[in-house]
C-alpha cells in the first residue's frame, strides 16, 4: 500500500496514473491490433462455415437422383406401392398381387409344468434352411443343464442366429415360435414335410409343439404378375424390376396401375435452395468489400469499455469492424472466380451446354457481386425436355467438368486460403498466419507489461524520494524558525 503527498500535499497517485496512461499508449495500440486480427479471423471463419454448407449442397446437385427423382402413384395404394430410382423409366405399370409372402409360425399347447429338473441331460435340436447350396441349413442343438428354466432355453434359441424367434405368453401358458423372415427356403418335402422350422421329438415334448396342425402355419412366397404377362415369386413382400421397387401390402383386386413421372418440383426446389445459400455467401463476401472503413474508430481497449455504456460500445464496434476485410485478395479473387464459373460451357451431349439456357444467370447489377437469379419457368421447361442434359450441365459428362465441379474448385481454394490465413477453431495460434501474428503480439504485450511495471515502480521511487527530500527541508526550516524566534 502506497501513501503519497504527506510532505507536498500532491496527489501523487493521480499524477503517476496520468503518466502511465501515456506510457501505456503503445500497449493500447497492440491490444487494438490484436482485437482487429481476431475480428478478421472470426469473419473469415464465418465465411468458411457458410462455404462448407454450399459445398455440401453443390455435391447434391451432382447426383443423378437429384435430377431423376420419380413421383409414384398407385391405383390400389392399400395393396401395392412403388419407389422409382433415377434409372427407372416414366410410364404406367400393371401389377397383380395374388399372394403375399408370410413367415412360418407355430403355437404350442398349454404348458402346465415349466419345471425342467427332470429333463436335465436331454438334448433337443431344430433347424432352418438357406438358399446357399454349400450351407443349406442352420442347425441348433442344446443339452439341458441343471438350473435351466424355460425362459433360459427360449433365450438361447433366440440368440442362436438361425432366423427363429420364440417367446412365452404367461397369459395363456403357451410358447409362440416363428421365423424372423418371410418366404419359403425349405423346398425339400423330405425335410420335415417342407416346413420352414424342423424340430425333433425332444423339442416337441419340451415345448408342447407339433401336436395340433391348426396351430401351425407354414411360410409362403409372394406371387405377382407384371404387365399381364410376367409372373414372379418373391420371398419378401417387395421386388425390384427395371429400377422400380414394388412393395406389396395386400393382394390386389385385379391388376393395380403404378404410374411413374419425373418429380420436377423436388429438383427445382433443390436448385433454388442451392442458389439461395450461394447468394447468401456472395452477399456476405460482397458486403466486406463495400463496407466503409472508419479509421477514426479503432477497436476499444478493455479500459475504454469500462467508461462506456453497452449501447455506446455496440455502436462504436459496429464502425470499428466495418471494412476490416475490404480489399482482401482472398475475397476479391474468390468472387471473380465464382462469377466466371457460371459461364463455363459443358459438353453434355444433349440439348443444353450453358447454364443460361436453363434459366440461371448472374444478376444485371454488377454491384451485386455475381448473385444468381432463376427463371423458374425456363428451368422447369428444361427439366421436362431433357433432364439428363440438365444433370450433366451441373455434374459434368465423363471426364469433362460440370458447373458444380468448377464451383467446387473455387470453394476448395477458398477453404485452403482461409485455413492458411485464419485457421480452424481446433487450430493452435501457431498453425495459421493471423494466429502467429496474434501470438507475436501477446508476447510483445507480456514484455511491455513487465516494462510498464518497472516504469511505474521508478515513478513511485522518484516521487517518494522527492517527498522525503521536501520532508527533510520542511523539518530543517521548522528548526531554523524555532531557533530564530527564541
């Protein structure tokens, strides 16, 4: 604790504080420079975050399914539906489902005694079947051990990976056993009369099964007729033909008509979403180049912020941040490249070779920075006329690059340049240019802080010496005066 001015009456602390404000001016400048660099870094990273979203959307516009999505309608929705793939052809298809695929199921008689202690040592087995000729069966065998319960046996069967599921209904004291898949796999009538699950007598005795045929239903395959001519069977209630996946929910009443058409609405929406997000990036970058730079509004230091209201700080920093990336070569070169990318010619081998032919152009106002506008009617007409050509215009044709390839190249260059200049949130300061400069300023600020401490100590030492000297002079003067008047 320092007490000043006892001899002189001077406010030494205020004088030293004022002197230190002058001494601290270089430190304040370093703090402001550091803040400005942090703002630049954060703005670059904000641009990069938006860039990543656009890059992902550009990838989607290179996929065939984006331009060849199908709308499917069924005249018997409750019986059969379908899903079209990009390769499926438009048109109407007749499907008549005469049988659904079902699973095998068997229900036991009532089990009145679940005590297995008398069956310890008994071995039971069951098996299911595969289409694989090299491994046609899945077999499970188990010997009952001391302490096993009925639930234990059921659990072991369920875990055996033989496409069998069992459970015990405590309400009726019955066991239900079924296959976990539909369809016929056992085509040999000599194997358990062709049933999907074959079990031995010990199994039947333990689980009380096989005594009542009314409680057993064998599996069946689905059967349907395609376009009144082609009859097909399937182990599952779905089947793919010509790129169309048909799903069976019930048998049909005569043939059902499935109609496939190109889903232009979805494609248009995807392109509009991309353009909207792309224009957002152009707006963000363009704004950095059109903002006015206020040189009289440097970043506020922490000491300066303490003297201002929150709203005053907000208004000041709004001007201080304005134009911090103005004239930056990364931004200006990227905007130029992106604008040029849209006018690349693509050899699609089809109707459309440039993007303007399908209704996409940059805006007429050059100050917009190269934002894209869409003539939706023209785009829809192009997608209806030649969707494959539109797809290749975006995605490229063979070795030739499409518009999105060129966009992606520019965005990739932007990413690399931003990472070099501003890094990523996970990077240390030493990994990028601005970080190294911030780190250098931190080091210089630490050194300067030590120097300020030494200067402040020196000022206090000097003023303290002055106080002591004046105090001595005052004492001597008082003694002389006392002697003079005696």
